[in-house]
């Protein structure tokens, strides 16, 4: 299992997860304090999915993301300063402040965008994958989406087309058990979204989405299949969001119990990875703390960069509607 | 010069662009192996291969979503939505993704996508094969909306649409695919070979997006129209012997305001005609624009002639369709007013 994974890759996954965690905790506080305008959908708890997948990718591999998209961009190499600047609506942001949390994207990193429309991404990932195959590259495209989006017609159409044309696309379902505020059992009659894969003629794989190494291994197989021209895979990662659908409230909610939240926090992806790294003698507790401190400083520098960045000019309101 | 009907002209445009640009692909329902239900893509798959002229599942959201992904990733796709009435399952992908992509990424991403779709009535298609939904798309910032009225423009505008770096929704009035229908269903069909705009160059040329065309110069009033109505308007103007200036709008977005203004400032009177329903139809935008631009030149209230505010009726096709009779009445009303 994890024996084949190099120390370097494990440390890389770990650092990416820590970067997401501290970015999101900080962004959540800033939003709560009214410093970041608008709604944030925080990725805290789900870090293992983005990071276990993304370490396999280069900037030439495309991803489509979701409304809960900060983690995807950070895992793909996003910089804190430009991300915070985007959330703050500053001209130095990834989209010059015109995208915001739910629409942050970046061409250089192959990030086709967070997406405020549930199920908006999968068909776009199919087209990007089509182009990769058409142009005879070995690049893949990955569509992240949730259990809620798996009920959208757009997902069905995309999955059918990806399988039909045997495209290098991986559908990564982040099943966090809730479509917004509705428990999975109240929005679909299946437990495993991966069951749907056979209906499209592609493999469906279920993996523990709190275990970054398990995600890494399963994603690796799916990506290799795609790069080898063997077509798409539906990879379902069972995961959990610690906070509310939107915003930072974690406990005392009417639609899920505190016990449930505690259960999942007991399987925290970063804690589990740090325990593994310590056990294998790769990273001591002290060294892990040092990484957290280092990332915290980088996050703070990102916030300062954003806060000191200029607002977009009024003229830019009318720019970039057309070429 | 060769004679082409609109179908042949559109086919020629795609043929030329598939030949010139290896990034152009054509995708849609029945477009490949079968050649399209209206034959618009006939022969293209045989010539360019299954990898470039692609049969899609009946999945309009999937087709439009996937051409966005192709567009941002280096291709220049042309999607066919078999009937404009089928475009609604893909509307989310057009309105929320395709149209907004450039703006929300501050110009970093664009999708040079063309979505072709046959529209309009007069073919006894009933509610779901006759609609003219162009107004819905003109209300979405970030896409261009085009509707040609003849084979020459159809080819030249489609080439411009494919070359355009912005997404273009390209509506084809299917009633005039084979000939310039003047609104009288009892007359024998007239083929494009009898019409000057049926002469279409074999090779590459383009007609710019964003320019209206004065198809008949006149002094007494201005008729603003597009698509099939260009031919109905010409027939109606002959009936009243009015010296009407008839303008084929051709591209709804961007709108050639200057040509419209120039005409109405001269004539002082304006009739607007389209097949689509009246309320919040594109004619309302034209009317508001004329009012804003030419208020002090107007000598009479602007009159709109449109489809009735109902679903497209099977039994009342020619009562619904804004034919010559209704247009003549409107012309007389505008000429008599003031």
C-alpha cells in the first residue's frame, strides 16, 4: 500500500492539506468579522480529497471545481495572496476581484473555476478532456462535484458523454453526506454514488475520503487509466465538511448532530496523516508544528497583501464582457 | 457565381472552416453519420472524419457544456442544437457558464464557441418546433446573437461567428432554408435560385457581426426586421406602395445602432416586426433604442408586429405568424399617424 509512496509525496500531500486548512480557517474568521464580503463555502474536513488527487497532476491537467472550491485551487498550487485578494474583491486577485469565492479560477494552474452552479462543472470537464484527447496529449481533466450534484442532469449527460467518447476524465465525487442542508438519504435512494458508474459503462470506485493516502492511490489508478486512453472513472470519496454548508458555524445545527460532527473530526485527515508520518519516522510532531507555523505566517502575509491591494478601477466594471 | 440555398451555404461555411482551422469541430445530434435533420452538415463527417464531426447523445446541456470545455482548451467548436426549442436544457450552460466565463475570469478564459440552431415557425411544427427564442439570449451579457435572412449572409456570418473569440448563438430561420418565404403560405414556394442573395461564392468570405443591412432604401418609414420577416416586410411594403426603408438587423447583439438611427432620423416613422412573442420580445429593445436615439425625429408612435403572446398554436399558424396583412395594417397606421 503506502510503501510504494515516497516520503516526498506524503509530505507534499500533508503540506497541501495544512495550507488548505489554515487558509480556510483564516478566511472563515475574516468573513465572520465582515472583512471578506459575501458567502464562503469552506473546505475544512475535505482536504484529503483535493490533495490526494492533485499531487498527481501537472498544470496542464485541467480541473473543474465547485462552490466549495478554495481547497481545489490551493491544492493545485494556488497562492494565498492572489486568493485572498480575490475573496476581498481586489484588483490583484486571481480574477481581478470579479470572480470572488465561488468563481475563482486560473489559467496557468489549469483551474477552470470554482462554480456557483451545482453540477455546472462536469460537462465542461468533459469538453476539456475531449480536447486533450483530440490534440493527442496525455493530459487529463478532473471534475470535482458533490453528492448533491450527482442528481443534476448535467452530471448524467457529462458522464454518459465521457464514457461514450472514452475521454480522459475523472469524476471525483466528494460525498460529504449533504446536498446543501439535506442529508443524502433525503436526496437520493442510494448510499454509494459510485453505483451510478456502471450505468454509464465506467468503473466506480469508493474510497475513504478522510484518508489522503487512500485517495492518492485510487486517484492514481484512475488517472493512469485516463492517461492510457482507457476512459473515465467515477471516484467517490466519502468525506465530511466540518462547517455549515455556507459560513463557519460548525456545531449546534438543526439538520445534523454534534455527535456526527465529532465522529468525523475524530477521523481528521490531517491528524491521520500526521500520525502516519510520525509512525513512519518521516515527520515528527515538532516538525509538523513547524509546518503549521510556517503556513500560518504565509497565510497572514496573504491577508496583508490582499488588504493592502487596490480595489478594481471603476472602468473595469465594463471590461471583459466581450473580447 | 454558384447558387446555394441556406442549407448549402451553411454547409459550405462549416466545410471551409473545418478545412482552414484544424481546431474547428462540429458536434450535435444526428450531425455526423446522418448529416443533420435539415442536411446542414451533410457530407462533413465523411470528409473530415468522426473525430471532427461528432454525433452527440440527445443531451443539450452536455453538448453545450462540453463545447465550453473544448473552447477553453484550444478548440473552436460549432455545436448544433437541432431545434431552437431544444436549447432550453442547455440554457444553464449558456447563461451561467458560457456567457459569463470571460468576465468572471477578468478576460483570462474565453470560449470561442458557436451554437447553431434552426428557429422560427411557418412550418406547422407546433409549440416545440417553431419558437423564436432570440430575445432570451439577447438579455444575457457575454454572448453575441445572430440571425441571417439569406444564403449569402448565412455563410458569411457563420464564418464570422466561428472565427469570433466570443460565444455566438446563431439562429437559422428554418422556414427560409430553401427559399425566401414572403409570408403567404398559399403561394407556391420560391427557391433561393430566384433571389440575388442565393448567389453565394464557393470560397471563403465573411460578413461582419454587428452590422445591419439596408435591404431597401426608402423615405417614408423604416421597417426593422430580421430572419424570415425581412422577406415578409418586402412583400408588405410592395402592397402599400409605401417608400419603406427596410433594415435587416442581422445581428441582435451587438446591435448596429448607428444604421437604425440614421434611418429613423430620416423617415421619422418606424415599424418593428418579429415572429417571437411581443411582450419583452427583442422588438421592445429595438423600440426603446429608437425612442432613446431618435425621439425628436419621430412623427408617429413606433408600432410592433409580433407573434401573439401565446404558445405557438398548431391550428392558428397563419393567424399567429406576422404575415403581410398585419404588417400592411401597421405600415398604414404609422403612415397615417401624426
